[in-house]
């Protein structure tokens, strides 16, 4: 097989696939990422509580700007919670989808 044929074959199938256990420290990295995810979820709970408080305070005092900001914060917090909770599933879905590309 010539060098050009090898390069063409490599371009089509490099033979690389995700493999667990290839590098040391993978379990530590998984623990760190899980802890960051948990920290993000706890922060979102706090942000949601503050946003709901601002929304209620703005509504009861007639502060339309505060009410709108509270609503915005509540929606953003809910979206962040959805993203953080679904992060593993989203990555797994697109990784499986990407592995089907030939």
C-alpha cells in the first residue's frame, strides 16, 4: 500500500473511539465535574429563590421593573436548572449521534 493510500484510509477511518481507562485520573475528573454540576444546581436554587422574592416584592409594591426582572431571573434559573440536570443526557445523546456518522 502506498503512502497516499494510507493517508486516504486514515482520513476515512482514523480508528479513534472513546475508551475508558486510557488516562490516569479519570475518576478524579469525573468527581470534580460532578461536584461542579452540584455546585451549579445549588447556586441555581439560590438564584431562583432570590428571583421569586424580587418578583413577589415588585408585584406587591407596584415596582414593574423589579417584577419584570424577577420574572426574567426565574425563567433563566429554570432554564439553567434544566441545562444542568440534562447535561449528561445531552452530551450522551449527541455523542451517540456523532458516533453514527461515517
